C-alpha cells in the first residue's frame, strides 16, 4: 500500500487556483514535509537550488535529478 502525501490536496488546489488566490494564502504550501513524516518532491528553481512542490523548503543543490 502506498502512503499518500499529507500535503497532496494543497498541491492539487495550487495547480487549479488562480495565482492571486494563492498569493492571498489560500492553498499555501506546508511548512516542511519532514515534520509530517513525508518525503519531499523536488523541482528545479534556478539550476542551483531545489524547491519542494509540497512545502516551503528550498535547499542548495540539484535534488530534482
């Protein structure tokens, strides 16, 4: 059985809501996936930093590979 990510609904809403609503804080990212015992899902920010789709965590390095 695959454990579902606790922030998955936030990501679902972030993909569908207009940006001005997201900027107001509706469907904002979680604080940190590790706090809820979940794995990060990384994306490329600027070829130097990686950001998590689910939470606000940003780290140096290419984690998305």
